[in-house]
C-alpha cells in the first residue's frame, strides 16, 4: 500500500566526479549509475535537487585536526595516497570539502521544508578519524553533519550506519558523547576490525553506542530483525531531534567487498523502519549520506528503493522475516550487553 507522499531532496554536485580513482572500487561510475537509474525510474522528477557548497575549514574542524586537513591538501596537490586504500588526485581535497558540504546541505534541507534528504556524495566518510583518513574515506561527512545539526539546535542526533563495514571513525567521534546515539549493523569480522558488541561507549557516552556485528551471509531477514528488535526500542527511548544515516549499500549480495546477502528491497525496508522512527520522534526529519556500495547496478537499485521509502512508499515485507540461528544468537548477545542501558522486552 502506498503511504503519504513526503517531500525529499537529493544533494549532488557534478564535481563529485572529479575525485578520480581509476579502477578503484570507489569510483565515479557509482554516482553515474545511481543518477541514471533515478532518471529511468522517474524518481528524479519527484525529488528536490540541491547543489551543495564546499564545507569551510572551520566546519571540518568540528571533527578533524588542522594538521590532518593540511596533510590532505598537500597530498592532493602531490597526488599521493593517504594509505594504500585511499587514493587522491589533484582535485580530491576540493571534492572532499564538497562532500562534507553535501552532508551539511542534507541537514539544512531537512531543517527546512523537506522531510528527508539523500546526499549523493563522494568520497565517503565514516572511516575517517580526526587525524587520518582510511578505507576510501577522507573527511568524516556524517560526523561533521551531526555537529552542524547540533549547532543549529538539533541537540539529540541518532546516527544509523547500515554500511557493511563498521564506521570506526564515527564511533570514535562520539564515543563519550551522550547527545549522539550511534547504531551500526556490519559484517564481523571484517574491515576495519572494530565494532564488536561490547564497544558501548565510555564515560558519559556509555550506553550510547550500539554495535550489531553480524556474521557473513546475513540477508534481509537478519538486518530487519536487528532494526526492529534493537534499533527501534533504543531510538524511541532516546527520542532524537534528527536522524542521520550512513547509507552504505555494500551489504548487497555480490557487492564484491563483503559477504552479506542483502537485496535492494531490503535496504528499502530498513529505510522504512528508520522513517517510521523519525515520524514518531522528530517530525520525519531524516538525512542520509552515501557511504559504500561497489556494484554500480545493485547500488543504484538500492538507493532507488531507499528513496521510495523516503517519499512515502511502505516497503515493509508482507511476512515477518525470520533470521537464521547464527543471527538470532548474535542479536540476543547484543540485547544482553545493551540490556544494562535499556529494556528490549
């Protein structure tokens, strides 16, 4: 059944294609495939298109050190990689500023008239630490966006990270901060090696970091169960003023960089769950930022499904999906650890 039509924006700039990485998995064809599919499906006509501006150095400093920012600038000019996984070209510094600016624009869009937004940015960001980039990421776009939202009065921010790789940079940015609830589903063990279920935050932030490390081979049923059984009660207790999504669709089957079995419709279902939380807590205000997803066709289908959910379509499965025994055991372990901080009954 179709839901109520919602106003959704898409943030994009053609300069994102200038971050040239050649045959690297994180390449410009990812965005081109998404844009092509949105055009073919008619979805693009239903979206408000927003062109972002570059983030300022002061905005980058919400998260990153001056020394690291300068390093990225110098390495870009020299076309030196930040590490073996994270390539730079002469335009990469400027494009990374524009990616962070896209994240800020996504927040501003939902602080205004739109209910949801999706920033089609690159390079991605959730692995970036204050003083170093890694895992294809230069600046931590979503952490910068969260700080921007708080400076604009959205004090309690929920970050949902469904990328197949744990967002170690985002976790680190808010690990002692009770004003940001970080929830991550990810393949484990896998790069970057963090995100075990006992990483719950520290000091005042203890209990505000929820990791759901899932075994390889997990499909839609496992992810949907994690969101329904763990994210929903935690989020409704937290009562966010805004929801941000690290939207990496590299959990799709045959993605190439992971071993999960998600489908594009599964990502739409996750977006529907997050949208229902937003409707109950923060007037539907949800901003998603592109992270991973390295099969261009599957990525494009997944983003289209997510945007269908954002614009009002209910993508909830007709039947209640049942996760397999290994996933069920892991969800129960997470609930046991997190049960110290909240009630999952």
